[in-house]
C-alpha cells in the first residue's frame, strides 16, 4: 500500500503540470513570446501610418472669401478650412452657382473619384441628374450623397443657390464624360 500512496502525489503533480501548460494565461504568454520573436526577425504585421493630429477649423461668413478659382467657371467657392485642418482627409466648401443657369455650360455628365461626397442646399434650389436616380430637384434644407464615381450633372438652378459640399479626400479628380 505504501507504493500506491507514493504514486498518487506524483500523478497529481503530473496532472497539475499538464493543466498549467494548457491554461489560457500560459497560452497567451506563449503567443506573446512567439509574436515578439517574429517582430524581432522583421516579420511584424504592417502598421497603418498615423495621420497627423487634426486642428480646429473655424470659418465665419465673409463675402470676400467666395472665389472663382474652383472646379467650375460658373461657380464661386468659399473654402471652410477643413482640408488644411485635417491634413487632406476631407474638404468642405460653400458653392455659390452664378445665375442665370446656362445648360450648355453646366449640364456636362461627369464623376468624381472620391470616397465620400455630400451636398446640402443652404439657399435656393438645384436640379440634378444622377445615374440610377434620374432627375431630382433639391430645395433649401435638402441634402444628398453621391457614391464614389457616380455619373451626374447639374441641369438647372436658381439664381441664388448656395450649396454646402463635404468631400473625402480633400484632393480628388473629376472626369468629364461629355464635351
């Protein structure tokens, strides 16, 4: 019987040792060690570069801030400082379309290579065409998004229309599809 008693503590110790080896804490520690070894060999997971810290952008309405140096000759743009403050992450501007609307100049099918685009009507109205949606007239308080590369055009607008546009990224390309 003495031999049986001596085997039980040894069996318990072996069982305890096996349990410890399989515990979640020990597994996590083993994985962590394995990851450190991989990182030390230059096999680290790719890290997304950190964006510079964004700044506060404040813009107050001033008539002299509307400029005719934007995408369209029939529009004036008031930049809201978002592109600089976000280091190019987004752009926001107020667009004032110059009336009266000339469809020959305005109604050109195009798309923008963007990740996000949203327009909000601040004043007046604008009639647009968007592929898959058709013709829509937006009035003061209306808004819409334009998915990336959606083909669209402006068909008509009021002489006093002003739009708020938010676009990601700040710099993007526009491709005209008609002459």
